[in-house]
C-alpha cells in the first residue's frame, strides 16, 4: 500500500538553513547538508529545499548544496526558489535533485510548466502554490505570489487544475492563512484541491503538532505533509511523528 | 567487476552515479556500445517516455548492444523506464520495445487512485533471488510511475499493490529489473544495488 509521506522543508539562504522570525528577519539555524542527513537517517520520506538567496550572484552556492546533499542522502528531494527558466531547472536536476518546484514564476509564465514537463518529464515538475482565503473567488481561495505578498487574479482550484493540465506532476499547496500559526493545516483547502486533481497534493502551512499531520491525511486526503519548524527546533523528531501517525492508523514508511 | 551504466540520454543519471559512488562501485557511464559490451554487468536506467527512449536507443545503436549483452548471459539491472522497455511493447507512445523479457507495459487505469503513483510502497516477495539478499519482505521503496510491467507470474520476484497487485521486480534469466528507484530508496535500495554489484555469476 502506498504510504503517506512526511516531508521536511529547509529554507536555504546563502548556503545556510534559515528561518524567518516575525519582525526580526531571518536567522541561520544550521548547515542544510548536515540537517538533511540527520532527517534522512531519522526516516524522513523526502526533502524540499527552498532557495531564498536574494542575490543572483550567490545562486551558485545552492547548486553546491544540492550536489553535496545528493552525494549523501538516497531519498528524493526537490528544489524550489529562483527557478525561472528551463536552464535553471536543468542545472538543479543535473546537480542531483529529483524534482524542481516553481511558484510565482509559473503564475507569471505558465508555459514554464509545460516546457519543463516536456523536457524532463512531469514527475520532475512540482507546482508550489500559495493560497489565501478570499470569498470573492469561486473556490473561496485566491492564489498569491511572492511569498504571499502579492495577490493574483487566479482562483486556487482553477489554477491547480490548469497546472495539472500543463504538466505539473505534483502540487505543494501552502495555506497563507495557516502558515506560521502552528494551529494545523487548512483542511478545507487541502481537501478541495486534493479531491479535484489527479496528481498528488502535499499539504503545507500550519503544522505544529503530530495530530495536525494525522488530520490532514485522514480528513483532507493529502498525499504528503510538509513540516519545518516542528522538527528544526527539536520539539519533535521525524521518527516520533511517524510513530504517532502509525499508531493513529495512517500508513507510513517505518523501515529506514 | 566493472559495471557499465547505459547512457542513452533518457533522464538524469546523477542519482544513480551518487549511489554507485557511495557503494564504491567500479563503474563507467557510457553511450558507446563497444565500451559497454566489455563490461561485466550492465545497469540500464531511464526516466521519461518509452517511445522517445526507444528512438534514442535505435539511433545510437545501443538497442543491438542490449541484445548482444543479454545473449552473453552477463547480469543486467533495469531501473524504472529501463525496467519497462526491456519488455516487448509499451502502451506509452504505443511502441515496440527491446523484447529481452516477455511482457507488456500498461498504463494504470484512470478513475482509481492518483496517477502517477508517487511515493513509498512495499515490495512483497514472490520468489527468492540474489538481488533480494538481506532485503526484508515488504520493504518500502520509492516509486514514480504511470505505467507498470505486466509479465507472467513466473518472472515476478516482487509484487506491489496499487489499485491491484503489479510486478515491481522482474527476474528473467540474466535480467533483473525494478519498477521503483533503488537509488532513491534509502538503505533498502542501496542494499539491492549492492547485491547487484556484488553478484559474481
């Protein structure tokens, strides 16, 4: 039986894992390669690296991180952030990533999904999507870009369906309203998207306790759940979260 | 024992290479038939579309190298698309394939579970084989695929349940082939690759 995946997300800036703290900006919390290896050995099913490096000239550092991660961990991982062209995709894939994730760039230029899928295969192309509650939209959610700061005219459900048609092989769905609250994933949004597309949906935003992962799997049909601060600060371990999920009847991989 | 990795420009070989390096394998990655035919065993990977991959193989002459290598009786390990196009025919692009192993590649039907199947699923042993040495029954491995191999049960080493049981590991004469990605399947996958690299038959 196919397992529900627990995915750890690492934001990387100038080669260091970083975490945004409200009103304080970003603080570095560790070396992404060491952290990736630790989570790999603790049973994480997949990893996501978001390159939030601001300056273009420092982008090469991320490629170095990807190469070092690929030589040490033997599970899939994806890379997002700053991917604007097929050449950017190629660089990251050749460095050893399994998938690339496009977000704001795909909104501005949807054909990047189509091009990427036709060259590298749909399984490589992940659509990252930030959605915010908005009763003016048909599905009740609006797509926002640039880390949630800029609203678009796109309806979240319509965009998910369009991206699937264009060739996205997976959707990472981040709720702007839940993000950072630690009060749980947004179940309505996740269920609506997951039930209406045929590609896997990764829930993101709001995880604070293992119960939140159980709920998003059991009640909202997520195929995978993204976590970050829950494990980065040592509040929980990946293996501990998976033990809890298994005891709650959620199928997870436990032979690692 | 030198392992040749067949590079026919279908997908990224970087993760395969990382795993081979990690296992300290003696390997070459090559697109030249004369170089590959001299290897002691062959790793036949691949990601992408079957008809495209078959065209690549034919254009480069690597299709006849595959047949010749198969006839020598030396071990071959197919992975993912490489596990599919060793069969007779694929529904993906409706293409005839290499035909090293009797069987066909079929698409998962729509209307059931999500397609592609992406993620970790378990492999249930159907029969014993050197490739499964120290691999516990029902181990979880990583899959990404929309098509699956349909072969006679006697060529099945493992089966996996996704909508229905399908063959996830093939064993036929000197060919072993995995629909999943051993190079992305953690320690279980590395053990499978190690078994292949260490086999001396």
